[in-house]
C-alpha cells in the first residue's frame, strides 16, 4: 500500500470529519506545527528561494568610469572624460519575468503546504499509533494480572497436590509469554512517544513546564480515545474537490505555468539589450557634455535557451500528469463501486500500527 494511498484516504476522511477531531490530537499537532525543525527549515528555504527568484529580475549594476589623458609633449594639454552608464534588458522582458516569478511564488507556497501536510500526517499517524498501543497495553496489563493470579493459584494447588507439574508449567509459560508481550508493547509505546517528541523539536508539550529528558505519556497528551470520523455516503464529490485542491498538483501546475513563461522570456532574450548613460569630456578650457546610447545584440548568449526552456516545460508537464494519475488512482474504482474499495483499517476500536484515519 503506497504512501499516496494513505494520504489520499486520510485527506478524504479529514474533510468529512474535521469537526470530529479530538482536542488531544489537535493540540499536539498545533505544537508540532510551531516547533518542528523540518517545517522551520523548509520555511526559511522557501523564503530564500522566493528572494532568489526576485533577484533574477533586477537591473545590472551601473558603471562609472573616468579617463585622464595628457599630451606627452605639452603637459598643459589634458583631457578628462567621465562616463556613467546603465545597461538593461528590453523592457518587455522584465514584465515577463515578473509574471514568471509570481507563478514560481505560488508554486513554492503550494510546496510548503504539501510539506506541512506530510509532516502533520506523519505526526497524526504517530498519535493514532500511541492510542492503539496505549489501549493494547491496558489489555495486556489486565492479562498479565490474571496470568499472575492464575500462576499463583496453580502453585498453591501444586503444593497441595490438586494440580500436577505439567499444568503448572503451562500456566507459567503463558505468564512468561504475556509478560514478554506486555514489555514489548510498552517499549513500542515509549518509542512512539519519543518519536512524537522529536517531531515537536524536542520541546515539551506542556507550555511552561519543561521536563528535559522526560518522555510524556499518552494520558498527559490526551491521546487515549480515537476520534469519531463519520464516513460520507458518496466519496466522489469529496475526491474531486480534494484532487482540485491537492497542494502537490497545485505546485506542479504553478511550475508548469512558470515554465511556459520561461519559454516566452527565452524567446524575448533575442531582443537587443539597451544602454543609456551620461558622458562629460573636460578638455582644457572647453568641457563637453553628452548622452550615451548603446545596443547589445545577443547573437551567442541566448543560443539554445529556448530549446532548454521547452524541454524543461515538457519535463514538468509529464511530472504533473503522473502526479494527477497517481492521486486519482488509489480509490479510482471506489468512485464507481464504493463497497469494493478496501481502506487501510481493521476496525475503529483497535486499528493496526500502520492505520491511518485523517489529515490535520
């Protein structure tokens, strides 16, 4: 069962049962969203990429030059020349690159949303695993208590001759198995709690009560009950709406549109570059002022850039089509036959460790 299937199913149920989420899971996810190191790092990365895109549309630096000439035979004959100039691309190119940067910004925002959903889905999976392991631990503790009482009873019966050694050994073996299973389950529960703490950036979940080195427990986090998630009668409207708002698809759509603008910008790269400036010639006793106008024709600089832009656009288009197919694939048959779509749950009272319910 691939990861996209889990995310798709989780997102559908989140949309349907958003109002039924438990406050315990919500509170944990809110803190993880604020403290998670990966989310913080990704936020700074997205910001830097946006700024980098803006710098690609800046004007080149202006130039200032000064030349001093003199006559080797007559030192009184000197000429000074100062030139200030500013070069820039053809004006329409800046407008095209500005539109392309806005499309890239939208794509980056969608990437940030998709990454946020991925981290919070991972955290929610851990929360649901903790609920399952906590409930299982309560059952195992009860079994262990009963097994210990049964073992003690058979030990007394063996001493009085009311039971034989074979029966007592079977009971003791069962006690050993239950004790081992309870310890393994407790270890798994502790590991999940530590994993949740790492997702929170190793910050305490209780504000104002830092407990360094102490792993929180399920009761303190409010992770004791499964959230009630009502299933919709028809998945098709939800699926269509979720696919239309899928951040990964939106990101690829933005990248595709930006790639199309890049093709247009590459074509405009054949337009001449312009240069304007001021020139002052301080010949002895007779200064002259003037205007500098220049053109640069990109005969070699823009070669193959249009082909490169078209190839990159095709690459993004194929990625977008593949992502759309994969997003629609998991329950594609269930849109026509909902009863034949197998969701990754066993039951709502005791889901498996890998069970998924909804997305925050």
